[in-house]
C-alpha cells in the first residue's frame, strides 16, 4: 500500500520506513514558531521543570503578532518576557516592530518554510504552511514546551482526506470562496485530526498566496494539517526568497490510502459568505435575499492580508468611497506587504476611499485591539473565524468573505455581490 505526503513526512522524521494512520510516532521538528500569546505559558513550564536551554536556538523563530504593537501593560510585559528569554536562549530570529508581521504570513515571506519539513507553533492556523508541502500543525503550550526542550514531538499519524478541486475558475471567485465552500461540505468537525490534501487543476493554477489561504483554513474543518504537493510554483516562490534546494519534496503514491475523496467542480461557483456563527454556515451571494447592513469591514489577518488580497480590494475601492456610517479597516499582514502596498499606491487608494490602514497585527481578528466590535454590531471580514464573540462583544456578528466581497460590501454598507464592481 502506498503512502500519502503526510505519512511520508512523518515516517521520514520518525526514522521509520513507513507509518500507518493511527500509529503513534515521535517526530523530529525542523522549525518551531513562537508568537506572543502561547509562548509565555511554555516558558513557565520549562522553568517549572528546570529546563534551562532549548534544544536548538537556530530552529526557533519568534514573531510577536497578536497584541503588536503592545496594546496595554499586560501585553507589553508578556512580550518583554519573551524578548528577554529569547536573548538568554541565544535565539537570534526575533522579529521586532519594524520587521514584524503576522507569523503565518511572515514565516514563508522570510523563506523559513520549505517542502517536506515539520513545523509547529502554538497557533491553530499553523496549517497555513502546508501550502509548501510541509507538515505544519498547531499545538498547545505544553507540547510547545516539550518541543522547545527536546526538538521532538509525538503525533498520531492522521488519516488523510483528499480534496480535488477542478473546473474553470469563475470571475470574482477566490481561494477564500473555495475554502469556505469546502468547509461547508466538510463541516467544522468533518476533518477532526485528519490531514486534508488539496489537489486538482484549480489548486495547481492558484498562486502560493491562494494556496496559503486554502491551507490556513483547514483547521476550520478540524484538520490536523492541510497540505498541497510542492511544484514548480513552490520552487519559484522559494527561489525568490533565496531558498534554493536543501529540501525534499514528498508526493503521495498513486495507491495511497485516503479515508475519503471529495471532488469539487468550481466552474459554477459564485462568491460566498459564511454567516454567523460558524465558518461552515456558507451561502452564495445570490442566495442572500435580505439587505444585511454592516458597521465594519475588515481586510487583513493570516488568511487574507497578503499583497494579492490588498490588490483585489483596492481594485474595487479605487475611485469609490466607503459607505457613510461604515468603518473600514485594512491591515497588511507584514511590514514587507505594507511597503509593497505603499509602493503600488494601494494604501493611498484605501485611505482615499475612507478606510483606516494600520501597521501589521492580528489584533482585530481575535477581538484583541484595532477593531473590536460592540454589542449589536456587524462586521464583514476577510479573517478565518466567526464564532460568537470572536471579534469583540458576544452580541456582535461576523461574516466571513473574500477581500473582494468585503470591499464591495464596504462601498454599499451592506453585504454585496462583488461581481457588480468588476
């Protein structure tokens, strides 16, 4: 019996010839990413057990991003502690303000993500990096502490769901629309502790940014990881980052065993919106009969804050205005995305339209800062979660959509089909 990509990566990192789903393995970790929220509990655990040194400071990257710039004394003290700890440990890859960004956007941008490697982080959206053919997954702070100490972590080898996305991509349908459609099919627990392998001509034609959006939201269906086979497009992206070779591309065998295979033809798809309070509660824009007024429109996050997303939104907003009474916030995912957007005039377009543009941060996505919702308010957002209270008050509502749909909705002050602005 053949093996899937994920099985091959876990077997390789566990020094085994083969593995099977359900098998417990102890895998070596190639890269550990740490951000501000989950790292201090891990440090507490290390100190509790008297572990004074991490296994390899060169394999650890620290990117404070959730409450950056620090929003209060508590967050400032938290990052101060991580900064001090990193210095004590000799961890040189610490991304300060000015070089910072949302970790899942910054990590590949800096060339750390490579095919065939294992990546962990105390953040569920670590699945993003499967876009490069890596095994990437989110963990808790206890596991994070164990991996920081030993460089290894146990996993139950997940079964794999194969999702084949084919057809001809309609105009104004983006990676975000496709992944929301996939989650609506799987349900929010349909892939619990399973790997999701994405394939098909639509995935192959997608940019690396689009692939990251797809894998980013694998966790919203419960996936242990999302993964896409590395190809020439992956190599070209890595070449631009100065990463040439030094990695292994794993491919699923033709006779690999999948627990299920789902085929989706997107040729007749339309832009979609996920209604409160689940990412799986998806409707096509033509199915929305009533006017749904919004108070806030947000573009950013590890899902859709990359330059490709900003270009799409700016193209719709150019020469138009955000509706009176609507707040629009745009947050480029990293400092480099911010600078590129500035060079292309996108930031000026946003501000001319009436949007506010911030320095990179995860803040609004989790109701942390820079865009918290009050009770009774409604936001359409390019982020990844719309659970109760996700962006602020438990009496607020979050609708998930592509940057195009968010931009069109900001113009009209209500959830809007972006195709009318093509």
